[in-house]
C-alpha cells in the first residue's frame, strides 16, 4: 500500500492512511478566511528541520509553492483557522508524521 495524507479543513484533522487503512489522526490549524488552505492534491517535496520563526521544529514543503505542513511556536493555535494557508501541527505531531512519510507522499486538502 501507499501512504497518503488527508486534511479536512472542516474538522481541523490530518489523517495518515496506508492505502485505505487509517494509521493516525492529528489535530491541525488551517488557513484563516483571508488566506485559506488550498484545496487540492499535492505532494511533499522537501523536509527542513528547525526552519525557525513560527514554523516550529519542522517544515514539510508541498508541491504548491509557499505552502507546507509544519510545527508551531504557538500550540494554542491548533484547532483554529489562523495560518496563512499552511497546515500547522503540534511540534511533537509533525515530527511523528514526518518520521512516517517520505518525500513524494500525496497530501489531499479538502473541506
């Protein structure tokens, strides 16, 4: 099977699947109304540990330029619509997710 990521902006959830089998669910923050998270299908194109600033302990860039899945320096933001369109996770969760997926993993973002 192939691992892939399903992000529901409505539920503020990121789910990691192996084929049709759910592996793990993580809470996330998403884009705010003026800078919503982009709906569509993308792939993880890079991983950068310790990117600095508001990106927490890890950045995983998406094939849509300037968007990614990353940690946060503001854990209270998780579960809210607060980012500039990126998918924001607790630092320990983004490290866990990153250890389970590789570059090229598909990421589907939807309502």
